[in-house]
């Protein structure tokens, strides 16, 4: 019934320090929810083993990236760990208009830009680790990162966490399946927001007319 | 984990035209959620068969009600169908401070007053019937209401529904269990709002200090 009421999609942002579990949560969400698609970022960083062009990222050169910034191609872009990351605008806008939602796995810089560009479409969630010891353990378990990278990311974690007050919701990820359920509840709730249900005016007009 | 972070309770308001299913939803919510308690209103209307003083309502006289209005005893009060209804303030405030939530089964007049008194604590949901035919059927099935009362309520339904744009969320109640799940998702989400999690500042301070 409610599915028949026209709605505008939303932009669901998940941010967290590296290792807090954001990527696992995103993967589980995308598998369980057909109305949610991942925003694929463009980046200038090198492709890692196993990553696929157009699935994990659009890999482009730095000069191409800078040209696109000037063309207004990106909804947001950021410079992190010496590389550029950006969100192509047209795919997001088409998806929202069709009543589907877009998931963003981006940091606080990107989130600030999305908020400036489209605040009413944005739902932002910050994922915290249960403890610093747990965060370090998760980063050490990542085979592809060197010890230097781990140390660098631990140092950045404290800075990243200082931005949690800019987010709508905060989840402490001590258990993956509970955290996934929490994000699913937020998604269910935000889809029921009156302001996103564009078809309500007509629906209630019909009810009041005795349909 | 998240349960250990101090939070402020919220006021969950359900409103709807009579017969849209609000009372069944409220009952199911209260049974499934220990952190949610029903706000018991004071009223000047006559007790119906089966109603219990202090459980369904606090039944008081009109003169006593008016005295309490002047004393600021009520968080909100309204005059509906020739009777007064009001919410005692102290119980609500104690519950919110203890980190529990209060459910309100009130109309748009009461909701407007709650919004004026405590907007940041308020989460408001409007329940719509799937059709007018369904609404009439549900009202006719209520044994205790006379045909006159049903006709009167049908007339008031259209007016009540005109207030849906004042609510945060809107649910079309075509299936009771789906509607209950929808309200539970909203409750789960709103409890995860950063602004309600008063203990987050200390928790993140601990994380950043390396605890």
C-alpha cells in the first residue's frame, strides 16, 4: 500500500574511522535491500588487487579529475591520503528522482559537501568502534595494509572521530548484525518521513473526498 | 554496548482519525518494548464499560480539570467531543530524564501543544487508513459506539486528516503487523539520533584518548 505512494529517494551516508566496520555494514545493507544502490566514486588513487573498474571505483587520472571538478561533474569531492575522491552528480540525481536510495561510503569532508549541496535528501550516520583496541585489531587484520599504513590510519582515526557531531545518527558497532539492523531501521524510518512521500497530498485528497 | 551510553527519552506521538488502527498499534508497541510507557491522560468524559481509573485515564471533574490547567499541571490539554483531555507533566518529564520513552495516543490539538512545549523531544507519526471504506468498516465494528457516534466520527475524520502535514512521519495502515514494524523502526532510529545520546561526548572523548 505505502509502496504505491510516490516518494523521493534519500542519500544515506555512512562515515567512520577506518576499521570501524563501515564497509561490512554497507555490503550487508546492499545485499538485503533492492531499493538501495551504492554510489560509485571516481578516484585518482591506484587500483588495489581485486578491485574492479566501475564496480569499486571509476579510476581516472588527476588531470581528468581536476577538469571534471571545474565542469561541476561532482556532487562532492575530497582530497584524502594524497588522492582525490568524488561523487558523479547525474547518477545520484536520477536515482533519487526514481524513488530509490543511494548509499555513500565517504568521509566527513564529503559529507559536509553533500550536506551543503542537498541537505533535505541527506541522512547521515557515523559508525564508532566500541574501543580503540578493537579498531587497531581490525586494521591489523587487513592483509593489504602495511604497518606504516595502519599507524597512519590510527593517527587519522582520532581526527575523523572528532566529526561525529555533524551526523544525524551515531551507531557504536560492537556487533555487526545488530549494527546492520540499526541502519536498516534508520532507512525504514527515513523512508516514512512525510517530506519524502511526495504522493501523500494526492492520496489524502482522495481519502478526504471519500475514495 | 550502545545501551550503556546515557540517552534522553523521547515522546512518541501517534495520531489518526478514529478507526485508523492507532489503538491496536499502540497496544502492540507497548507489549513489545519495555523502554516505552503509555502516557495516561486525565479526562472529564464518563468512564466507558471496562475502562479502569489510572490505567485507561485519570477520570476527574470539569472543575478540577480547569483548576489544574491554571496550575500548569498539564503538558498539553484539549477539548474534544465536549470533553477535556490532558497530559500530566511530571510523569513525562521524569520518564524522559530516566532515558525511557513515552507513548502518546492524542489528536492534532494535543500534538500541536506538545510540539510547542518540547519540540526536540517529540517524534510524531500520523496513521492513515488505506481507504475511507475501510475506515467506516472499522468504526461500524466497534460494538460500544452508536450509529450516531459513527456518523459523527466519520465527519470528523476528514478534518483530522487535514492535519497530517504537521507530523514527522506518515504510515498508511493497511496491515497491522507491518504498521507496528514501521513504528518500531522509527523508534529504533530516533533512539540512535546523536542529539538524544547525551553520553556520546564522554564516550568519544574516551575513544580519542585511546581507551
